């Protein structure tokens, strides 16, 4: 039920995301720790949670890249591409905090190795600006 409500919330927000925003995507890793209520719900209704999440993310102009469970720690690891819109990304993150199913929830922005190389090449530029202060 909570997954359906999240999907409806996310789908409703999709109208605010325009085509231009979906051209520039950012990639995130979400790590969630389900609480006992979430585990009870999942045991009572087993299913591929990735399938229920995918539709809502796509309706927002995003893409579900992967959905994994950590064997041994019970955490879920979800990677998504989202439109480059900081307030939208924060709203996406906050949308899961109030559903009462997670004890812990992290959002980590991921960058490609090529983007990291570009960032590292700009370090001297940043240091030079710091030296001017």
C-alpha cells in the first residue's frame, strides 16, 4: 500500500519535470534499512520491489538503474538517474522519509570515472583561487 502511495505521489510530481530537465541527469545511490513493519509487509506480500519502483521513477523522467538487497545486512541498494533539478532531487529523497518503513536512509550522488578525472583536473584551479584570498 505504501509503495502504491509513493508511486502515486511520484507520478503526480512528474508534471513538474519538463523535457529539458530530463536531458541532464544525475545518478544517485539510495541505501535503505527497512524496519520490522516493512519486513512484515514484504514477507506477507513477497514480490519484486524493483518492478513497483520503476514505474514511479520513470513517470518522473528518471530511470531505475538497479535495485539490490544486501544479503546479510538486509539493506536495499537502489541506483537511479534523476533529472538535474536540486529541489526535485531533495523532494524525491524526502518522499521516503515519512512512509514509516525505513530505520535509516542515505542518498549518495555518484559520478563516473570520467567526471572524477575532470573534477581532479580542476583542483589546481580551485587551489589557485584559495591562494588569492
